[in-house]
């Protein structure tokens, strides 16, 4: 397992990001905390100079389990404990929610959970399972973030498009009244059906939008541009990636009956962005892939903007 992952679990088949330790069943929130190694809390303590004087305006976040220092924050920073994150999704999603993966990155500085919503959707003739992703940082570097990530069941492709008609994510900073902000998110944002209904309407529009062979090559060229003054090796690598993306459009078994349209193109790009082998695999490749999935993959969003502008 890669060094960025401190602890994690997943259920059933290994997820698209290839991280974690397998367990047999999607657990309840209490089980998920334990299996993910997130059954610890964060405490805030004062910071002192070498002379023993307290540093005004700042505190340090410390993990209670092992006294690990997670980060220095302002005294306005409010902690959202791991158990609060799970309680939040329990209350938000209601009965039937199951946690499929959760874990800790960078020695506890960042944590996440991914919950599969109880309902599946049939959109454009395909089974789409919506997942809720909740991420949080304990080092002061980022906000609490909640996002909806629909997964195409047949191939584990992510389809979390940035729609104009419905928000897919929400975030809050660690200041002010945290409980009020959580309630605000519950009341106003995560109407998962609103996003999924809008996504269904957009998928139908994309299926009706024809894509010619010349348009397809133009789109692929814009997504994978040739660098100016590229070396022969760089040119070869770019052409190889373009051929890979085109092959996913033309040859993927699950797309052959879809027709030559924008929906097929978006799925081919998603397949490439989610599953293609990188030319140079970094040590943290799987973690970076998962974080892009949480935040919305920029390549998929770019592909969507290209076909919208056509």
C-alpha cells in the first residue's frame, strides 16, 4: 500500500482507486470508524515558545491516540471529529446507507468516507449508483467537503459532471458554528435526487447529440494537446494516449451499442481518466486518483464543457 495511506478499508471488489483492506460487508457507521482506523479524536492544545510563553491566537491539533501533531490552526478553528462526520452522513442519508470505503491519509491529516446511497438509478438505460463522499482535514489546510459521485455500475466509471442546474458538492470552513453549518448542508444541499434527476436529463441530451469522427478527434486533441516544442518521445507518448482514449470510445464492449454521440464520448473519457495506466506511475498515484474523484475529475469536466459548447 502506498505511503500516503495510513489506514483504510473497502468492501467486496477492490474500488477504482485500488486502495484499502477488504472486508466482507459494507458496515454501519460504528463499524466503519473502527475498520478504517478512524476511531480517534482530535484535541486542541496551546502552543508555547521555547521560553515557555503561550503563543496567542494559535493552537495545535493533536490526535489523542498517539499524540500525533496534525497541524497548527488559529484559535477560531473548530474541530469536526471523525465520529461527527459519520453521524452527519447517517442523519443526512437515513436508513439503508452503507459505508463502502473510509480512511486516513498523511498520518491523519486528511480523512474521508464514501457511502453508497440506498437507491440506484436507471439513467439512459444504465445502472448508476450515487455515492456520497465526505472529506475533512485536521491540519487546517482545507475545508470540510461533501460531494456526490455517481458511479456507472457496469464499469466503475465516475460520472460526477459539474452541472449548471444542480450542485454536486458543498464545503465549509472550520470556523463559526459548525453544527449550524452541518444543518445548513443537510437542509439545502444534499438533495441527491435533485442532482441525479438533472444528471439524467443531461445524459439524455448527450445521447441525442451526435459526434462525428472529425469532432471526436478534435475533442481528443484538445483534451490531450501536443506540447509546443515537444521532443520525439513526448510526441510519441501523446499520440499513444490519444490512441488509448479513441480505443475506449470505439472498442469498449459496454459502449458499442450506445451510438456515436456525446454520451459515449463522456464515458470513454471517464474510462480513460479513471482506469488508464499512467506513462509514469508516481508513488501516490492511487491516492491522487481518488482525490480527483472526490473533487471532480478535471478531464471529465473539460470533456463535458467541450460537447456542451458544440
